[in-house]
């Protein structure tokens, strides 16, 4: 895409109400626009990142047997009364009456609706297990929306719900979900993400959070420096510097950002809503359930919190979620740059071409903000040296190479 045609506008100043790294960066770089506390519009650059995050999630959820659906934002009070959560969740639940006086709400989560769907479609053990997921906008009336896209009132989330005949079948699927989640976050570039034991509330002894280590994180976890032991501070039975209870490692205290969570629901919803099946002997039994969430906008913001370099005012997106793989910059060599641009497009390489008639300093400053993993600079100096300046922002390497080598390197990335 030609940068002169891209709908975006960078800012030099930090927004006065930006209370986090992600809010400051994403607004300044033209990825999002804030409309009110906890509510952000996603602009073209941000939308490209968000769609790539969505595609990764879809691929990994499909790989563990998830089937995608789309449930409703508008929810009837009667459905939530079956579980008692219309009143229980009143503090964060946007509730209102329609023109007929019927009470409805904007869904903060979807356990009730998915259970309703399944109880109307499944009646035999032969129909189980089943796993349904959606990528949907959620609404929660947060008393204090903060930290940019990390804690919003309107946000995008993937929620998957699994239904099983028994605990054994559920446990096997739960472990598959853990592995799939780690793959998802690794592909986001959040490799330093840990599976952390957390309170299971009324559902079970433990649930599991996926916490990405980040100095700016509002959560605190304790983890082992050798094995996979990790606990949220709310349930922690260890302290910083303790010996790990699972191995001879040392416990480390760290700040983190929660990017996902998974819960054993057991029969809480199936019992309350009559979601039953007939077993092999014809006996009626309640389905065993689990739920599995990933915040898309939250993950989007977390990548920024972890990877934005505030000292250099520079972002480098991981290739799998970058708005463009390549940022092509012409320094008064438009004819040569356009030929390279057309070659890259023909080879299906995602490229943003800075074709604007502005200074080199402005081009480089905006390229730092946009954060493509690869930068190709076409200048008189590079052409005299035999090619283009190839900048790999992910490894901090710069060299002059010819176009044949450039295509080879891009295909390797």
C-alpha cells in the first residue's frame, strides 16, 4: 500500500490522558482513536494487527476441535435469571429496557447463551464432546476503565466453551487448551507467558491464567526459575526467594499482564439450566463444562506494553501480527522504489511503501512508530553500493544487498 493513501495520522505529543504505554503509543502512532474512557475505535493500522491476532486464534482453536459461532450482544433477562447472574453481575452488566419495557442487557460473557444453545441441540452422549467458540465484542461497566486497551468497557474477546460427558474427558481437553494457548501467545510474540494457578472461585479449587511478564503489568505472580510452577499472588503459598515446591528452583516475584484464562465450570451452568444428555444406559446426566477466554484487544495492547521501546520511541511488531511485513522507504529514488514495490506486491509480500514527498527524518520517525519488522531503504547511497539498505528491526541488523538477496531474505523471515 502507498503510505500517501493510508488513513492514519501520527502525533508528536503524548495524549494528556494516556495512562499506559499502549494507550500513548497506539494513539500517537495512529492505530486507535479514543472516544471516551474505556472505549477505543480501531483504525486501519490497528485493524490489520487485530485481524492477524484473530486469524491466529482461529487457527489454533480450530486445531483443537473448536467450531466458530457468533452469539448475540443483546441478552434477555430471563436467560440470566436461570443462573441468578442477572442480579449477581449487576455492577458490571449494562442493563436496560427496550421500547416494549422488556429488560435486556449487553453481554459481558456468554455462558448462559451457549448453554441454552447446546441444551436445545444435544440429548445423547453420542453428540459429545463439543467445543464452540466465538470472537465477539463484550461490554462491562468497569467502575474505573484504565490502562488503555488493557481494561476497557467495550472490548473484543474470544470465548470458547466445551461440553463433556465426564470429568476425565474434560480434563483431557483442558490440557489441549493449555497447549493451544501457549502456541497462540508465542505467535503473538508474547513468548514470556506463563500458565499461572489462580482462584477457581465457586467452580473449582484452581483456574489458570496466562500471564505475560511485563514491568508495567498490574498483576503480580510468583513463578519458578526452573520449572513450570507459577501462582497468582491472590492464592500464592510461596514468596520471592523461596525454594520451589515442585523442584530445586528459586521462586521469583514479577509483574505481569493477564492475556487469557481457562476455567473448569463443572456442572454449574448445566445444572442451573438443565443441560443434560442420556448416557449409554439411557440415564440422564448433566454435562460437564469448561470455558476458555483470550482478550484480543488486551493481547494487542500487551504486545505494545512488552515490545515498545520508549527510550527510542520505536515499536517492532512480530511478523505474524505486524500491520505490514515490510516498510519500503524511498529517499528521492521514486522510480527505483516503485519498481521494487511492484516486485514485492507481485510476490505477495505485505509492504507499506512510503512514497510521500517529505523529509528523510519524518519518514524514519514515522517508520519507527509504525513498527514493521523489516525496513527497505532505497537511496542514492544504497544504489551506489549495489542495492538497497535492508534493516531487520527484530535482530537489529542492517546491510546493503541486491534485490534478489532481498527476496530470499524476506522469504526466510
